[in-house]
């Protein structure tokens, strides 16, 4: 049996060490947030004009929404395929990109315990749709009805470093989630 005085010393020592670790984590996160501010996201306006979609690799009905940017002349559409998956199609000049509109891939830090990563994602309002425990890659749900939803949510997730290593859209034709580098500034 351990004497009461020794229990108090062990408890106090553990509490002191925990406080130091918590302060170090807070300072580390604060140091990472002092970087250069991110450039503003492109502004988009909803349009009712019938702007033709580029040729897509899947059959689709009429788009749900169409957005245009007066700043960059980019056009974005929200389109549904035969399987009822939502896709964001972006066209800027000749460049066309097709991403899942309602999901993001999140690269969790393998050094952080999985329950902590899950709790952090859920605390920030992200519903976890799938998870690969071997790679700590998550798929989370996002709102598809905002033209900048992918970029806004990816920025929020990446700001949770060191817990989250990266976040980004899931391109059309991608079946398996893998680690990737993203630059959605």
C-alpha cells in the first residue's frame, strides 16, 4: 500500500508534467498560425444562365447549380451522375476539373491516436464517411451547395496541424484514397 503523502506527490508530479505538455502543444500550434495570411478565395455568383457544361465522362441530367466568377471567368457546376453522386465541375479556359462535391479526403497524422483524430473531426462538425486505419485517411462529408466549399473546408482542416497533415478534393476516377499533397490556396 502506498502512503497518502506519496500518492499526492505522484499526482502533483503528473499534473505538473501534463501542464507543461499542454502548454508546449498550445505554443506549437500558435507558432504555426503566425504564417502569412492565406489569399482570399475566389468569389462566385449563382447564375441562372444556361452555360453549357464541358464534355463529362459520365451521363448526367441538367446541373443543380451554376456559379460564375467575375474575377477569373471560371465557371462551376454542381452535377449528379447516374449513381446519384454529386460532382463539382470547374472550367477555367480549357482546363476542366471534376471533384466529388460532397466529400473531402483528410490525411490524419499517423502519430496521433485514431480516437483523438475522430473526436477532432467530429468536434469541428465533420461527419466521417469512411476511414482507413492503416493509413489514417478519412473521408468526410461537406456541403456541396457552396461554390467554395471544398476550398473552405480544406483550409479549415489543414489549419488543425499537427493532427491533420493534409486535406483536399477527391478527383473523378479515384477509387482508393492515398496520401497526397494539396495546394488549394
